[in-house]
C-alpha cells in the first residue's frame, strides 16, 4: 500500500492529498475488500516543506478469516510544497533629507519598500540588519551605507530573492 502524494509550488493556499493505492497483493485470492482501513489518509500543507499522512501498518486490518497471516507493507503518503523558484525582487529606497546649514546636526533614518515583484512576498518575509541612518552637520552629503547585504530573506517559501537597494542620505546645503 502506498499513500498518495502530491507536490505543488508555494502559492499561499492550502493544498491537500488524500487516499492510498494498493500497488500489489501477493496472493491472487486476497482482494482489496478483504481488509479495512482505520486511519486518516490525508495530508494538508500551505508553507514550503512536507507533511506526511502518518499511514502505518496498524491502520490496516484483515477481515477475511480464510487468511491467518496478512502483512501490510505501507509507504506513507505526503503533501509537499516547494519554494517559489522564480526571482522575487524587493525594491528598497533609503530615506533622504536635506536641510540648510544651521550649525546643528541633522539626522535621517529608515527606508521604504517601494515595490515587491511577487504579491505573495511581504515585508514580513525579510529582515534588516545594520543602521539605516545618516547624520550631518556641515555642508555636504552623508550616505546611510544601505546595501543589499543589509537585507535577508527569511521565508522558506521563496528560494530566489534579490534586494535592489537605493541608499539614503542626509544633505546639508549652504546657508
């Protein structure tokens, strides 16, 4: 007996596989109607990974008194969700500001996600490490130093994520 299985690419929805297949019976007198099944032959999954049905030999019971020893060789079924392989591009722009020179330090912080190429990928699917900040007192421009290396994909549902980053800056213009 082999549990049914299926594989789908992550699409944000739950997928399910049910049932099992009797691949072979070693005695031509023994039929599929000669045994019962007491388990649940079902596996559901939404996120990337594999969920097994949990099919076991003890879920199958011989009902035919003409056979004293029946062995059920069981292979578990499963539902597999694979990550999206297509490239997802996350476009990020560092914030910027300008001020007229006044002898005071000026600071700009943060960044904005301006576009994500796949609607299933969200801001919650990546992390940021670093300091999205630029400070300046004198005339000139100071960059934040944001790069793609500051951002990391945290979702197992997407295997090919690229971060397109425009650096932010603080600019001081002459008085």
